C-alpha cells in the first residue's frame, strides 16, 4: 500500500511599500529691521556777551583864574612950597595899586567813561541725533520636510506538496 504523505512548508512572503509623507512643524521666528530715526530736542539757551559802552554826561563846571590887575585912581593932593610965603596948589596925582582879582566863568564840560554792559538774549537751539533702533516681530513660519517611510507586511503562506 502506498502512503501519501504530505509535506508542508511555511513561506514568509514579505511585501514592502515606500510611503512619502510630509511632516510640518510651526516655528516661531524673530525678524528684526534696523530703523534710523532722527530725534530732535529744542533747548532754550541764554547767551550773554560783554559790550563796552561809552557813557557821557555834560557837567557845568565853574572855572576861575586869578588875574593881577593894576587899579589906579586920581587923587587931589595939595602941594605946597614955601618961598617967602607959603603957596599951595591942588595937583592931580594918580595913585596905583596891584589888585588880585578872581575871574570866573561857567564851562560846559562833557565827562565820559567806558562802562562794561552785559547784553543777554535767549536762543532757541535744536539739537538732533540719529538713533538706530532695532524693530523686531515674531513670525510663525511653517517648516516642512518629506519623510520616506517604508512599510512592510509579512504574509505567512503554507505550501504543501504530496
């Protein structure tokens, strides 16, 4: 008698597929720009300078001088002579004397002096400077990448022969 014996073996059948998958993530990114800004400030400044100024006044001044003056006057004098008898005549005789006399006059005289005056004024001055300022903002940026994912499945199959 013949006996048929069956022989079986298990065959592993592996099947693989590559799957392209895109993976994205959101990244917070800071973007900055440098901005030039002109900043000005007005200041009130008091400025003074010294000015030499001539100030004059008119003064009435009395000026006097001493003058030697000879003053004469006529005097009647009796002159007598004795010749046997006394005879008299009236003779005009001039008598003089030196007199010190003061003569005065009023003179207008201008007296001047230099005066240091300080002249001040308020000056509005604008001072400006350029300021460099970084202006930054946060931007949401999506970064994506393609991922190759290999997916495999194994099928167990039984093969038998007689």
